[in-house]
């Protein structure tokens, strides 16, 4: 066990893992986090806590993680390289590990242009792949990247994101491989709608044996309406929703589209479960956490297994 | 070349508000080439300021000059005899030129008439684009001659990020994804294997993060 | 209000400083009259002139003279009637705006407006 | 300075050419010849040159303004020293032979002395006559002229209240000495202002007099006892005074507003005292009219300031309006008339039919107002003989008389107009100032129909040919009409869309996109609704049903035809015409008339549009020049000039100012003396004067003397437009020995007196200002030198096909050295693949003889398997590097370059071409017909498919122009070899333009089936059934599909240009998206390319047939000869100069120049070659370092003008070289 986290254990046991995510509030009220965490609780193996997603300022990811854990779910700390230089990154990692956070997701972070503070100076001292490498060095070698010895190495189950739908397609898998080479233990994918492209992606990844080196959690997001589907397809970089998917929603009357979206999401999870190399799903029910239970239960993934192996959570 | 854009007239008018008699100084160097600070722009700016001030009831006397370069001491000398006859110098050279002039003429306030931009190229008439950040540690040989530090909005060393769509960066429709360019170029050069290598963390000490930089070449002194 | 015509080889010769200088010398408005677009005797001089006139209009706006004091018109050499219509229209426009701020400041009574014409 | 005709010894031929016809063709021929060193006599029957093109509004397919592009040509012809213009003239006969002809020319009486006339137009303004009068029989020799007496009188009632002092008043007094005490004045005065008693002298009470002049009119002729005072212009004539007073009253009243009679008395005085009729009298109720004696000249109405009189009310005789022929009779003119505002020469002609002076001896107003004494009523027709070496016949065409097609109602229905009339309605300078209105009621039409082929393709009225231009001009008129008024809905009814020229199809598409409806239908009749004037058209639609549709206006697209007058003229010249009156020529010498030494060009050589006419005109100039090349330069007028004074840097500025009266054109409004006085007060002005006509011969000479007398070194003329007059004054300066750029002109006519006639004080102030600005400008003038470059008299021809070889032979014929470069091993080009020309003659013998003429000519150096790899230099002196197959290269120097790179047949992989033996192209078919004619007997059915790969975006997106004619030619040949063969031609539009229409008709009569298809509805399907081809086409005539199983499918494929990418870049000559070269101007410079000194001929320009190619080759050589025939080229002194001192080598000028002239040199500075600079000033304005200046338009010049327009600024130090 590299970190001993619940997620790592579930995956190590060969169980189909489920994660979800939880965005911290735009304020200091812990209740907001706790309320969201209630919806998550019992439905997942770990819950991502986002780090100033889309460059909109929110409660810090680490604080969010602690609140999530408090409500009884294992947190997964997201960390972007946009806002911290390598000094801050190392320091925050040590702190998170000390406070018992065991899952980590290394990200670049959206450009500040999209947030409330487009005038901010970004950092990007190192990039997300270099962050993976940095965490792995600290965890496995017990040294800082500078070569100085650590007084107690941090323990993390190291993850990162991959997007099979971004351009150019031909380097999507090589880039995945770079992340594996840098030391990623698991990946969560961008939400998948185009199963054809994703299948091709997986074929390539499998050819390189990546599914054996890294646990792949497939990302899904239930669509609330045809409007949301069209908007995401058009406006969100790296999201590819094929026309038939949109049409299936559009064929429903407006008031039934949400239910249809959930039905489609469940179907998709079941398909993914059958796909070789997929170790779990990451369900991103954006501002729709209350449906997690319905979706995950509907996909036959409840209750979540309890895997005991070695040490348990403190 | 160093590029720049004119400062808004309102901002300049505010800057020169206290003065009745100023010099508008252009530069025949980079800012002439990028058409923001040459003789022509001196004339346009001077005329504009005179109009605005006289219309406001406070005529402004302007001496229009254009120096060979504002970043070499010898070229500043011709201004010395008369610079103190004026209350301020409004320079439309780059920030380097303006500062250098400020150092040389200690008793005269120096005002910037342009916003200095970046090290860029003329993509076509009237359109300039950034190519280099002067980071002091060039990796162009590894990236197909395209700089990830400058051309990627996030200066990633292992791009592209998920924000690359159809070769365009999510930051702006007009910005090509630097990493798409690098990959295309590596492919054309048959050097795609360079992509698959992990790159070490960049040392930023040679860039601006190391503090104001200075080059001293003993052999040339 | 009266009009003075300054002959140019092509509106492509007109430049921002010249247009601004006309205002410094007391013009209340400046028309730039070139060939029809796509029909420039010198290929694209009128297109370039249009851009420069646009820039000057922007400058005039920021310094409170009003962008309407400078305008580009396109005419073919045979369109005397249209020329008269354009000048009438422009003079009316400038008259509505009144004397340019600089003329007001100078206390000038006689209002004038110059105009530049491209000969082809 | 002396002017002399330099008569060198010539080798038996005369170095002069007679050009008949002053339209665009004749002008082009004249200019090309004069520039190439020949003297030209240009004879035009109209009073001014310009022809049909001057009447057009816009031109297709570029929508260029016709007058804008033609007027520089007019000026150039008018000013050319070696072109003698004989307008209002006619050729009576031609004797002699090629090389030495004598022509007899009649110069009709113009009644205006062209040498004296300055074109001010005052005569036309003052002339009161507006109708063709019914003149009384002239008195018999011994009969005394007597005043007519009215018997039939009526009164036009309506008098406005008038009191003394209301109007600009003349004063009348009785001359006691002469008064006969008859009391006529007393009786005539309606205002009690005359006191008289029997046997007493009458006295006029000035307090009661309203100045109507009734007394003056009534005073018997033999006494003339009443004198008039305070009458401006009465010293000239009463007519002049009446005009002046009429204008004055109009001015006072603020315009010519219709109203009751204001008792000004002008009409009465005009009729009685000027026209010597006396049909009008003032009576209590109004004006009494002697209806029977009115001569209906319209003079009374034309001086009436309130439009009280209508000529139609005055008489029972038919009123015959004097229609303006230039405006196609859509408005009125005066007997003395300048044909149109831009006319060259700008000299009026007095119409002998309507002029009152010439018919009755009365009036004479125009003569009295002419300030230079140019009116000469005694002028008579003058005959003269001229000797010339060649003759060019280019009299042009007239339009078909639409009355011959009575079913359309032209001449009966007012709202049916011809296309040329519509052209005038569109024109900004036309009768309606460009407003589209119905002639019937002045309403703006919303729906307009064009009916095509009126007087074209019509066997019934002996107009079997296609007029070639109507499809395009109709589309243009419809398009422009919508541009004028976007609510107009145009519809064009046509048979075939014959948009066969370069970029024409694209234009038609654009027109359709702009909501012009095209309907393929023949209109059978037009009916007028007599109440509304609307017109109902009947036609058969696609389904065959007869449709009736109503339009507001109908335009008949009338065809072109040769006028009877020109047929007679051709007879006098002894040249043969065909049955329609077009000149007979041979396809391989397309411009040579039947009489040697006489050449034809333009539409008299078959209907054609402007660019083809211009090509032919240049080509005819070439043909005319070849035979007399030995006498080049022998008849030229040369000018010798004194040396130019060098201006010293510290020389004092001495400015002379001349303020022109322009007769009264300027002086009637502007106080020219005051302007001249003001000029003297300006700094540095040492002399000022105000001549009556500054441009008259004596004034110009005086200016020359004054420059010497006062030691002037700068001159300003305040007069009219620099566009027309600046060259004259500039050359005057040069003749006086000072640099001609020390000059400026203020246009105080157009910009002061013409636009502000009602505000003389303000106009005068403005004239002062404009003059002051010119003085300021000239104070900043720099002497500019006009650079001279030696010319290498040799021509580089690229391409050895028919175009290139013809050009080589032609150029060598003019005595120039020719370098002919051909990529292939053999000369001949694409025509080597072809068999017969459209007139059925074999190409092989022609090609062989042409080849021999090239190879046997010692002036032609041929390089085969060779290519041009580099060209440097500029017009007059290019250096070109030619690489040959051996790998060797050589550099040649030449003055001009001719591009004739040609085109080849397009062979698309379509319909089985290249796969199946029975699918061939038209070229393949021709080869079979030539080599294996017996195969034809074995065929029973052939299908030809037109536009195979043409006019479609996937293949060639243009029409290749030849294919329809080729299909017709080959069909006829097949029918000749095997009369029983069935031929089906599947086509979209049969584009047998011009006289090729006759062949198309012949083919139809010979039984060839023509089946139209519309690719948007039914493209023919080509398949295979069993072993045979199986073609299904929809036949619109029976409205059902037909299946064809031919022995052979012949594809009419188009032409594609040869690869010229490198050449285009090297010579900086642009190509269009189909890779054909783009000529310098689509209309007027069809064989010039954008780079100066580089010309174009043949299919590299666009698809064309062999005759058209030969014409272009001749034309391109004529254009090149205008350079090569000169020893040196003189270029304008106005060009851009880079001062390297501050050049930042930023490339801004390099990128901004539309001609690609600036370059960065090895000395690290931008350089602008003066020989290439066009002088637009774009680079000057763009240069961020302000280090480029342009001759007369430097910042100093512009700032001086701007600085002086509010008040005289102290003038900056004079600039000097």
C-alpha cells in the first residue's frame, strides 16, 4: 500500500470503484460542505474536493477535504499548479498528509481568464506532470526535489486527470503515458459521452499496458437537459457530446429530460463497468449531488464495499 | 523587436495636466518599426495633445523630437542643451528608453506615452505577436523551435492541457494552442519522440524571477 | 460655413497628423473624399484612408471634439450631385455640432471647414 | 520655343494615319499610334469624341463608372500634340494606295471658331431658344422684310400684384430728340407711368414705372425713342441683357418658382426686340399672344423667371422640342450646345436647323456674350485633303430601331424605353441626374422588365446575328437600378444567357444574388394599360403555359447594328461589307479590310463589347503601323524648350498670380479684381492680374512674357479645374524657362462661382482663400525633375504559340528586335492540337507559314526548350535571364515584355473520358475528322455534351467561350461528311455570340438537335447499357426524358491556363483564382498587365479563339510599341523618395505599396524606384519614421495650405533644391 487510502484499497481489491466530487462553497460556511457531503456519504469510495475550479475563488480544497472527512467520507484532495509555486506546493502537500488526507489529484488548473480575477498573475512554476513527479519523489524517495531529506515522507495515492476528447487526439494516450511515467497511481477521465472515441482511446492505452500500471476511473456526468448538453458540447473545451446523445434527450418532453439524463448516465456506467481496463467511475453530478444515490444505486454499485487491509483510517 | 501600444489619450492628458511646455520624444528604433513611437506618431500625439489642451483653454507648447534610439547614451546627448527648458518629456519609446532617459535627465520628469508590450514579430502588417519571454534558458531545440514558455498560456512543459480545441487555446479564439504547434512541428520534423520524454522542472532564476538582469561581457568592454 | 478643398493624389496620401493639423488650424470638420471602394485609382489607397480617418475619429472623440467632425466619403468622378449632397449633409452635421472646441476657446466667430479630396 | 512639323525624308510612305471614329476604339488607336511616333488625324462626325461609351452609366463586369474611366482618355486625346482632332467632320473619299493615301475631309460648319473658343459655355446659357421654330418664309430678294401681324389672339391671364421697385429694375426714359409724339408708349403702359398728350413728347414718371419695358416694346422701330439705363450687359446685346436680368430676378426671388406673371416684361421684349416677332403683348389680364405669328422658338419661356409661360399654350402649331441626342432625346438642349460636360473638344456647335440667327438674322445673343469672339455665323463647310499612310475604320455602331418590333410598343407606349435610354436614366449626369423614373409620368418604377434580343438573333428583321453585349448590359442595368433604388424588382426575359466573357458568369451570379430575376422565356407581346401606363407582358413559361405579368417599366435590350451612314462611308472608302454591314475580314488577318492599307476595329467589325473593341483598336493601330514603320517620326510636331533656370537656395520668392474671369463664368459672381488686389497684399506676391480668359492663346503667351518681365519664379492661376487646365499652364511655365512644378491652381470656378452663384460676396471671399492657399502651397514648392530613361527597342515574348509568334512577327515588322522564348521544343503551342478554325479553314498551313515567318526573320531570336528565370529592371530597360535546355543562360536587355503563355484543353475524368474509347473531346473529334474521315460514315448517332467540366465549382468555374462554337462547327462538318448522322447537342446556354449565331442557325437548319439542360434540375445521366453508351437527358421542348445511345459521346471541355505560377511572381503580375492573368484594367487596358512595360496576349488572359488571339497579339505589340518606339521615357516628377537617414527598414512601405515598388537595398534602407512609382503617396502616409516624401504633396505643402486657410500665415522659408 502506497497510501493506504480507502480508494486505494477498494481498487487493490479489484472492486469497481466509485468517486464523486464536491465543490467547496464561495464562502467560509462549513455547513455548505457538510450538506453536500451528506449526499455523497455511503455512495462513494472517495470524494474529490475541487481546488478553485474554473479559477473562481472558493474555500480551500484542503479545508474542504477535512470537512468531508468529518462527515464520514474519504476525501480526495485536488491540487492545481496555477496558484502555487513549488515551495507552496511542497508545503501544502506535507500539511495535507499530516492532517490525514491520503488521496491526491494533480492538475494544471483552468486559466485565470475564466474566473473572477482575470487580472491575477498565474504561477505555473511547474506543470501538473511535474507535480506528479514531485509528489512521487517525496513519497517514495523521502527527499525533496532539491535533494534535501524529508523529515517524514507524505503518503498519497497519486492521481491525475486525463481527457480522451481534447485535441490533438494522437497525443492523448502518449500524454497519459507521460503521467504514468511521472508516477500516477490512478487517473480520472473527463466526462465521457462519446463512447466510440473513448473506446479507441482505451484500445490505445491498453496497447501500451497503461491500464495495468494505472487505475482508470471513467468520468460520467448526468445531463439535466438538452440545453445543458448543447451548451457543454459547444462551450466547454474538451467535452464531446455526439449528436445521437443530444437527440435522445431532445426527443423527450422538457419535463422528462432530467429523468432521461439519469437513465442514460446509469446505462453508461453499466457499459463502462463491462469495459476491460476500467477500474471504476468518477460521477460528476454538477450541482446535482442529491441524485448521486439514484445514479450509483441505479447502476447496481451500492452498497459500497468495505475492504479491510492493514491499517484503517484514523 | 520590442512592441507596444499607445496609452489612452485621457491617461496622457492627465499625466501632462500640470505642464505648459513639454517635449514629445519618439525613437527611431523598435517602436518605429512597430509603428507606435516613430516620427509619425510623435506628430499625431503632439497634434492631439495641442488640440485637447487648447480646446480646454490651456494651450500646450510642444517640441517634437525623434531620437535615433533612446536606449543609447550618445543619442540622448542632443537633447541635453534644451531639455531643461521644458517641464517634462513625454516619451513614446519603450520602457527601457524612457527609464534610460529618466536616468540621464535627472531634473526633468519623464512620462510614458506608450505601454511597452513584448518581444514579438510582425505576423503581418499591423499585427504583432509574442514569441519570446527572455527567460534566459532556451529549450527551443527540444520543442520544434516553438517556445512552450511563451506560446502556451500556462507555460506548460508537458502540454497541451484540456483547453486545446481544434488547435486553438481556450484562452482566446485568436491564440493558437502552443502545444498543438509544437506537436505539429515535431511531427513534421519526425521528432515526436521528444514529446514522450519527461522534462525537468524549469529553472526560473535566469528569468526575471532572478531579479533585474544584467549582461556583462568582459571581452566587449 | 464654407468649404476649402485640398487636392491630394489619392486619399491614400492623407494621414492622421494632417487631418489633426487641419483642426489645429481652425477647421470645424474635415471630409475625406476618395474613389468608390473597390474602384480606387491606386488599388487600395481609399481603404487605407478609411482606416486612418477612423483612427482620427477615435482621437477626436476622446478629446471631446466628437467623432462626427471627420468623415470619409466615397464618390466616383462623375457624381457631382452626390458630391453636393455629401457636402451639404456634412456641413449640416458640423453646423449642428457648432464650432470646434478649439475655435470656441479661441473665440473665433467665422466657422470654416476644410475638406480633402483625392484626385484620380 | 518653336513648334514645327518635322518632315524627315521618308522612304516612300507617309508616317501618318487617318482614324475614322472618335469612340473608345478610335481614341485608343489614335493614342497608340501617336505614342508610337505617327501623326494621327482623328475624324469624328459628332461635335465631340467619346462615342457610345461616354453615354453609358456603368460598365460590366466591374461596375466601373463609364465616364470616370473614359474621361482621362478624352483629355489625353485632346491634348496630344500628334493627334489632330477633326470633329463634326466626315470623310468624303479616299484615293491612293497603302502607304500613300489622300483623304478628302469635310469639316462641317460649326459656327464656332474652335481655336478661339475656351469652352466656357456662356453661349449655351444665354441662348434663349429651346424649340425648333416654324420660321416664316424668307422675304424674296426685292421684298422688304415686314413685321408679321397677329390675327388670332388669346390672353394668358394671371398677374401678380406688382409695385415699383419690386425687381431689379431697368430705367426707361424718352429721348426727346427722337420722340415722334405718337403716344404708343402711353397706350402700352398699364401702370400709368407715361404721361403724353397729342403732339406732345411723352414723359416717363419714374416713381410709377415698374420697369416692364412695355413702352420700350411699343415705341415704333423707326424712332427708337426710348432709352434704357442701368441694364447690365445691354452693351453686349438686348438678348444678353434680358438673360442677365432674368438671372438677376431669379436670384432675387430665391430661385425659379412657378407663379403668376410678375410683369418683368422679359418675354415681350424677347419676342419683339430680340426675335423680331412681336407675338406677345402685356394686357390688363395678363399676356396677349398672337397665336398665328408665334414662331414657337421658346425664347419667351426660357427668360421667364416665374415659369408663367408654357410654349404649348402659345400656338396651335406643333411644338417641336429640341431634343438632346446625347441623352437619347430624354431632355432638351439649346441650338448652341456642348455635347456633354466632359466633351473634348469642349467647343459647342450651333445647330443650323433651330438657330434663329442662322435662319432669320434675328437674335445673335450668343455672339454678343462670347468674350473671345468665337461665334462665327458666317462659317461654312471646309474641305481639306490630308495625306496618310494607313486608315483605320472604327466608326462604331448604332442601336437597333425598336420600332421595327411593333409588338413591344416602343414609340407608342411611353413607359417602354430602350436600353441605351435606360442607361441615360441611370447616369448621374443624365437627364434625371441618375434618378430612375418612368418617362410617361415621372413615377419611380418598382417592377422593371428587360426584354432581350430585340433586334438580335432575329431572322425576321435581318438581324440574324447576336449582338454579344445585351445579356451583360441588361444584367448590369438591372443591378445598378437596384443599387439606385433597392425597392426595384427587375426581371430579365432571355433566350440564352450569353455571359461568355472573362468573369461574366460570376457577374451574373452576383446579379442574381442581388435579387435580379432571370426568366428564360420569349416575350410575345406588350400591352399598355392606358389609364396607369403600366405594361402587361405575355410569355410562355417552362411548362408552356402563357403567362401575363404586369410591369411598371419595360426596357428593350436593343441590339447593335451598322448605320446606313456608315455603310455609305464604307462604300466611299472602298471596303467590302457583309450583308449586315459589318466589315469583311479574314480570320487569320482579322483586322485587315478588303482594301489594302485600310484596317477595321470595334463593333463595325462584328458586335463586341468595350475591352474587345479596345483590343481591336490597339491591334488595328499595330496593323496600320507595320506598313509605314519606316516613316515613323517623319510627321511629328516637336517642341523645343529653352534651358530651365536653376533656382538658387537663397533666391527670393517672386510669386505671380492670375485670376481668371473665364468670360463671365467666374467674374459674374466672383469679384476677380478684388481677388487680384488681395493677392498683391500677400507676402512674396510681386505680380497679380485678372485676364478675361487665362487659358486663351494670347493670355498664355502673355503669362510667358510676364514671367520674364517680373522675374517670377512661382505662378498661381485661380481659374477652373486643374484636371483639364493644369498641364497647359505647367507647360507654359516650362516654356518660360522655370520648373513646371513651381505652379499651383485654385479652382475658383467650380468651387466658387458655380456653387455659390447667389452669394457673390461669400464666393469672392472663398476665392481669396483658395488663392491664398495656393500661394502658400507654391511657396513650399520644390523643383522636380522628370527623369528620363533610355529605351531598349526590343521585345521579350514569352510563349511561342499563335499569340507569341504573331506578336514576334508584328513587332519585328515595326523594326524592333524580338526574343521569343518557348518552353517546348517546337513552336506552335496549343493550336498544334487543333485542326480547323471556326470558319472551317485548316490550321496546319497557317501555322507553318507563321513559323516560317518567325524563323526566317532576322530580327527575331528564338529560344526553344527555354525559360525565363529572372527579370530585373523596369519599363524601357529590363534585363532578363533566359535559361535553355543545354543549361546555358544568357541575359538580354529589352524594353518591354509580352506574356503569351497560353492555355490547353481541359481533360477531366468525367463521363468515361480516358476510360472508354467512344468518349472523346471536341479536339479528339476534330482529329478523327481530319485523319480518319471515313469513320464518320460508320456512325449513326453522336451526342455532344456541352460544359463538360465547365461552369461548375468542382471543375472549371468559368465559361470557356469557345466550346459552343466548336460544337456547332464540328456538327456542321459531321453533317457534311454524313448527312444522315443524328447529332444531339446537350447544352446549358448556346453561347454563339456575334456572327457565330449564323452558324448556330445553320446547324439547326441542318437538323442538328439542340437539347437544353439545367444542371440544377436535370443533368444528363451518362451510363452504359450492354456495350453501348446510354444517355438519359430531359428534353424541355417535349418536357420528358429521352434516351440516347450514340456511337460517340463528344465532351465539350474547357480551356485551362498553362502553369505560370513562377512567372507571375517573377514579373509581379497577378492572376485570378483560375490562374488566368489579370489585365491592368478589365475595360480599357485589356492587354496591359499591372507591371508597367509588361503586356499580355492570347489564352493566358482567358479563353478565346484564334482570331481573337491574333487581335490580342497585335494589340499587345501596339501597346509595347508606345514604349519601344521612343528613344527615352520621361516620367512624372511626382514620385516618392526615401531619405535613408531615418529609414528604420521596417518594411511598412514595402507592404503598403499597392504596386510592390519599395525594396530594401543592400545599403539597409528602403528604396523606391522612381521609374516604377505611381505617385499615390500611400507609403508617405504610412511611413512611421516620416522619411518618405512625395513631390508636390509633401507635408510642407499640405501644412502650408492648411496653415493659410484662415488667414495669411507668415510663409515659411522657401524650399529649394
